């Protein structure tokens, strides 16, 4: 029996400004949701745990310009597990951002974008991830993340 496709993503958040960091996907027509905003992350490799996927994907997608190397994800915790319309199950982690956009460089996609709750509600996100942010912002305000 084939294994259910899995992935992992990370929501970096700014508690003070009540916003999360997303990225704009490439505009290549052959990829799902070209040009849409998306959660940083990707597919789980065989034998990998969701947490290992999150750490690897962030290292692949972000360069830490302060250190001069891949971004090392630490102090993250599981926020939710989400299954999208395609049947892909994503483990979504969260961590407070300890950097500015000038401190990091996106290596995959077009740009990093800070998004508030109102902006997220007004913007269709890749893979139906609006549902995740609909849960995240109230949890952020309530101090549950």
C-alpha cells in the first residue's frame, strides 16, 4: 500500500505585530499554485519525521545572512496537522521570528512576505492554507503559541 504523501511547514511569527511570515511561490505554470503565498516547508523524504522535514526544508529555503549559512531552525513546536484537498498531510510547526527580512535570504520562491490576519483572510493561500491561519491568529492572540 502506498504511503500517504506528507509534508511539514513552519510559521515564523511576530507576536508584537500579530503577523506571520509566508513566501510567494515561483510563477512557473507547471507547479501547483504558481505565484500564491505559501507556508515555508516541503515534502517529507522517506524515513524522515515531520520535525526533521521542517528543519531540513527551512535550511534549504532560507539562508541566514547573520551567520553566513543555512538557517538553523530551533525553538519550534508543533502547531497543527492539516490534510489538504489532495490528501497531503502537513505537520505545521511554529516559532517566533528572531530575525528581520534583512537577516535572511529566500533561496526558493520569489519573496518573503509578512502577513497580518486581515491580509491572510483577503488572500487565497496555496493548498487551502487559509484554514491553518484562521486557527493560528486566534491562538497567537490568546498566547497559546
